[in-house]
């Protein structure tokens, strides 16, 4: 007999872009309606890099979540810059983590770090205060090599700050999976798309702008390694969608913005994938338990989310209340076997 329903306890998206303004209003409900919480990325323009801007952003997120605001916990992050111990201590009660972007490697990272070495005092303060470090680990080298080239930097940070919890965000390579096992203080997130696609799906035929993201999807053996670790229930691998909406015109015009908008299909598509491989029972760990254990998260809203084996077809796009803001979701037009029970 096949499974007809699946209830997930406190599902969490450990890497989510919600944006601001009209886009925030459009996309927040897609996550808030089916998750107990999410780690909110700070790469707005200007970046979220003060307690004041973090608190006001959190209020805008709450407002955009409407009736789900009480059941969906935004885990707020600050954009990495050199912070004093005092600043971080003051932010600590409201802060989940600090997110580091190397300068210029992705969307809105112009204010990113130019020299990791010169930020030692901030890492030390984070370590002392128990504030996790989330890292977009890419160099500015050749696009297929950027993550691999960054791995020694992860290793150095892990050795230099042994009590700092470091998350390698959205890993895309076999080499990154291997580094994960070398250091106790390293964990990783992986996206839905990087479990499913390779560079071939992005650029092997007609160019697929809605599959273009940073880091770029890699080789088949990389995807296999990521999928293998996720399906095996690797305890330090957490679901982080990196769902990153851009208006349709910014994806389909000349100069495509990086980002895959996966929030509307996240849990159903993962259930399909895990079921296909006969390990549906491993989904709970991947979407919640690993993250709660790693980060010792105790105040996540006690929310259960049920998936039903009922097919639905992913909309070709979603349009905001302004009638203008339009985003195209991952798997647009595809029929999925699982849906989230409303
Ligand atoms: O593809 C991406 N989009 N990668 C990132 O690191 C940032 C994100 C965004 O903010 O659009
Ligand atoms: Zn991201």
C-alpha cells in the first residue's frame, strides 16, 4: 500500500529570501502557510545590518504573513559586517545568526566582505556570544569552481573558531559534502533544486532562466553526492530552500537575475523525491529535526503540517495584489503528486 498522507512536525526552511514591499506580500504566505519557521536572509537593499533594521523588517514580515504570523517564526539574520561585541550582544535576543556574503558574488552582495582575515574580532564576538555564522561560500573564480575554491576558507574558519557554529549554505558539490564530515562545527544546507538538477538542466538545451541560481547547479556526480547525503539522513544536512524570487522581467530579460523561486512547491516536491527513493521516513529529519538539534532551537511554534497524496498542477506564475509583480515558481506547470493540506 502506498502512503496517502504524511504529517511533518515543525518544518523549517533554513535559508529563505522574502524580499520586501509588494514582493514580500506576494511570497511570504507561500512559506508561512506551511512552515513553522524560516531563516530569513538579510540581502535587502540596503542590507539588514543593524538591530533597528532587523526589528522593523521582522514587523513587515509578520504583517505579510497575516493569519499565519503566530504559527510561523521568522528567524532573523544580520548581514555580515564588522560588528562590535556590544552591538552583537544587544542584537542577540532577536537574532538567529549572521550571514556572510563575500563581496560581489551574488544578488545584493555589494556590501559583502572583502577580507575575511580582517573580520576576526567579529567572529570572536560571535563565538563568545554563541551566534551562528551562515556563509555563502563562493569565490569570484570560474563559475563551476567557486564553491570548491572556497572550501579551504571554511576549513580555516572551522579550525580558527572551534566553538563557532558555521553553516555552509546551499552546498552544490561532492567536495563540500566531504568537508562537512571533517569538522564538528560545520553543518550545511542544501536546496531543493540542487537535489534535482545539474548544469545540463540550466544550460544544456534551451537556456532555463528560472533554474539559474548562485551557486550554479553542478555536475551529475555532485548532485548524486548531495542527494545521497540527504536521503541517508545526514544529521548535519538541513533543508534550506534558498527560495529567491525575482520579478519575471528580471529573470526573462537580458541579464537574468540569479534565484529559483521554490517556496510554493518545497515540501510536496521533497516528499515526491524522498518517496521515489523509498525513504519518505527520512524527510522529517531533513526538514526539521536536524536543524532543531544542530541549532538547539527550542521555541519553534508547535506546528504540524500534513501533506496529502493528491495531485495538483503548479501555477505558471503568481501575481501580487498590485496586478504587476509576477514570479514564476520552480516546476511551473508540472503536476505534483503531493500537496499541502490547507
Ligand atoms: O541564486 C541566488 N539568489 N543565490 C543567492 O545567493 C542569492 C539569491 C538572491 O537573493 O536572489
Ligand atoms: Zn540565498
